[in-house]
């Protein structure tokens, strides 16, 4: 073994001594505020749904918001996840103490945001126009239009917020992110109260008021992360400059090389929500509203896994930037154990109080009745989703977003969604069929990623330390050549 390899091996041994407790503390320090923030942000959707659920004709209003959200967010987050390359490369640059590169990558990512905004708007309108072909009733279409059209104005602030958020997280600046996420729910409730029901001089806008409230919340959150970004620029000793705005194709290609598979994966996964809503729309407003109850409450609990996933991307990326392969392996193992433990506990509370959760959501007894029996299936789905999000995040941290994309497309759309359609439409299992198909797809992705991660880990352990360090250094410095 060469002297360089001996030095690196010694460095890795020192960096991983006592790694279990250190990695746990590291994940909790970053993941806890992010997870709490995600729950706070997701609660804005719950607030929307609860407020909408108390409008006249509650099932129709919930159905329309469900369908509108399903279309818009499936497309919007496909573009948002193009920014995953920003999180990976900034985390790796931060791990190398390269503050200039962190800021430069952030500025370059705004080209993706500027181009992505009109793509979201046009694609959303195109999908909405196709809904009658899927048998969506005219009454549901009309109500959905009232909600969806104002919601399109939130596309740019959503993308800008997500870009700045990824930058802040990767630089260990999470408190403005957490504040924006946790305060969002209160701001959303206040403006829902004003716009939906016509208080403080506002016209009573009904379901459209919920969309306008969302626009206000997005701007509020964007302002907070802008403040946090200015503070982080000063801490890094780097400020954005005019020349950074010039498109640098080397960096943009590096960002998109990592980001586009994440966008496809997001479209595949969030597209399952849209697909479930569209199929469920054939069953009528009551079952569609019940499906939305399940989707929203499951998503609320899932935010714990999302926060852990963000922390995993950052910590894995920072270890990769330092060429610490053992750190990558250990942080992922700790994240998996932590995620499964937390989700098992949360799943028990979720399924054990199903009727109480559903009753908080809507005042319709029929909607509560159709949703409550499926909370146990949803709890199992939360567990498999947690495993897959941690492993996909670890892979993203080292720059591999293609593996999660392929697994998601094959398992969700080759297995899960066809099974959901068959069980619902042909086997007449209703909502139960939809969610059994959803569970099958999630389980397939989780098992696939677990198998592939184990194989990759074995390969790393069988390789020399120098080879591993060179591999990470190559991934982490794809963009550095242009600056040099």
C-alpha cells in the first residue's frame, strides 16, 4: 500500500472512531429542526384541508383541492428536484471548506428556477385539460379550476425558496429554514380565515381563497430564507457578484446531471398521488375526499422521514467531499436505524387513533367512515417509504440519483400503479385496492435500494482506500475545472 493510502486509511480510522454516537448527534442536530419544520410546513396543507372541509359541500371542495394539488405539486416538485444537484454539490463543497463554490453554485441554480417556472405553469394547464378523458365529472372539474388557476402564481416563489433552502441546509444553516416552515402554518391559517370566509374586509373567495393564501405563505417563506442566506454569505466570507450570473455550462451540467434523475423520480413518486386521485375520482366525491384524508395525514407523518432524508443528503455529501467513505457508510446506517425506529413509533400512533385523526380533518361522517379502515395500510407504507427515502438520500449525497430513479419508475409504475388500478377498478376493492397497490410499489423500491446499497457498500469495503477517495474526489470536483 502506498504512503498516501496509509495516511488516508489512518485519517478514516480516526474519523470513524466513536462514529455511532457522533453520527447520531450529527443527524439529530440537522435532522430534528428540519423534520419539525417539515411537519410544520405539511400542516399548512392540513390547515387548508380542514378549512376547506368546513365549506359548504365539503366532499366536493376537498375533492377539488385534492385533484388540483395532485396535478400541480407532481409537476412542481419534478422541477424542484432538479435542484437536488445543488444540495449534493454544495454539501460536498462545504465539506471541503470551499465557500466560494457554494455561493457560485447557488447563483447558477437560479437559471434552473427561471426556466422551470413557465414549464410548471404550462404543464399543469395541459394535464388539467386532459382530465375529462379520465372520466372526471364536470362538477369536480369546475371546482378544481377555481382552486388550481390561482395556485399557479406560487410556482416561482416555491422554486426560489427550495433553491435557497437547499443552499442553507448544505451549509449547516437550518434555523431560518425551520422558522419559515414552522411559521408557515400559522400564516396560512390566518389568510385562509380571511380569504375563504371573507373576514377583515376581504371578499369571500371560497376554495380559491385557499390558493391565494398559499401564494402569501410562499412569499413569506421566501423572505425568511433570503434573510438566512444573507447571513450565511457573510459567514462564508462570500457575496454573490454580477459575474456569477453569467451561465457556466460546466456547473449547470453538473447540477442537472444529478438533478434530472431526481426530477424524474419525484415525478414518478408524486405522480402516483395524482394517479390515485384520478382513479379515485371515478368512484365519486365521498371516496375521493376519503382518499385525500389518507394522503394528507400520511404525508404529515412522512415529513419526519423527509427531514431525516435532507439531513442524510447533507451529511453524506459532506463526508463525500472530505473523501470519508467510512463516514458515508456509517451515517447511512445510523440514519436507517433512526428512521425505522421513529416511524414504527409514529405509525402506531397514526393507526391507533385513526378515527380521531380523520374527524379532525372533516365534518363529514361518510368521509371519516371510508378512510378510517385504511390507516393500518398507510402505516406500513410510511415504514417502507422511510427506508427508501433514507437510502435514496444517501445515494443522492454521493451524486447517484439514477439508481433511485430507476427503482422508483420500475416498482411504482411497473408494479404498484397497475396493481392499484386492477384492484380498484376490476377487483372492486375501492380505496383498499388503491392503497394496497401503493404499498406494493413502495415496498418494491425499498427492497431494491436496500439490496443495491448493500452491494455498493460491499464493493467499497473490498476496494482500497485510495480508490474510494479518488472516486469521491472525482464526483465532488466535477465543477471545479471551470473555475480553475
